[in-house]
C-alpha cells in the first residue's frame, strides 16, 4: 500500500481558512451575496501588506539611527 500524497491538500488548507464567529463556531456563507464567500477568511492584513509595513519600519529605524548619530 502506497502512502497518500497530501501535499496538495496541505497547500489548499493554507490558502483558505474557515472563518469563525466570536464564539469560535464556523461562519456560514450568506446566500444573498453570491460573489462573496463569508465562510472563508481572506488573507490576513500582514499577508496583504507586508511590503508596506517593512518599508515603514525601515524608514523609522533609519530615521532613529540618523537622529542618534547627529546627537
């Protein structure tokens, strides 16, 4: 018996994550919005905006280093 290849299943599981309510239960999809699936979460804020956040942090660090150098 051969081992089952689950690499596709793992990558799909990482791509989509089930949305949960505040109580921790799964959210249901709203049938009134056919273009949006509320049962799954979109990518997190950090996953969407990591380049902008990294740039902002670098600017702050460089500004701090220049400011401390001039004192």
